[in-house]
C-alpha cells in the first residue's frame, strides 16, 4: 500500500446504507448488470438493520478526508456446512472503486473477513466470481483460494419460488 494512502475498514451501520448503495451501483456498472440493480436504501436498511439481519457489510474508507470517503465494500453473511459442522462465512460481494485498486484495499477487506471467520470459528469462507473477471480470479488464487469446479450454482427467482411454494 502507498505510504501516503491508508484505509480504514469498518463494520457498516444503518447510517452507512447510502454509501453502501452507491458502491453497489458502481459494482453493477462494473459487472454490466445495471439492469438487474433494483436494491434500494430502504431494502438494505430493512434487511440489514431491521427485525432480522440477513447481511453484514464492511466498508473500506480512505482515511484522508476524516475517513468519510467510502472506496470499497464487502457484503457477507453466514451459512452452515452440514459436512463440516461449522458456520461458513459467505462473501456475497467484494468491490473496490477502480481508481483505488492495486493498493491493497481488497486484501484488507478479505483480511478483516478472515479475522471475523476465525473469531466465529468458521469452517470455511466461500464466494462466487464471474467467469470473465480474470483480475478477481487471479487475486483470489494469489490468496490461496481454490475454485470449486465440481459445483454448479443454481438459482430460483421469485416466480419459480412462488410456483414451488404453491405446489
């Protein structure tokens, strides 16, 4: 990391939701998925800080400007491994603004997540990456991550979920 550049990692709070949504919009642009971006501040507030908390998020902030400039995020939650018998920290998304890449911000976010996983006695950390995102794939491989090539991700969307629930 640059001597003049420093980053602070913090757990997102409800007051950080506007910053988080802005970063998610930038992620959608980067992944060319803007047409799928329907998340709102209200939804992020309800599902992250409401009666049930379905996710947690870390924000990377540039310590210049009193740490108020969010430059990246990691959104995560916990699942449970039936075979390992322990929780899994699942990283839903990790994103760093393009102008701050290559300065160790992503690694700092992952390091913080690894510390949380150790603290929570997780049996593993998992995440998915788009097949075309070669910079991310190389970054994860350098950290020692392994691709789970024998697994295929399946997904149901609301119409199919409702159909299945009603069957």
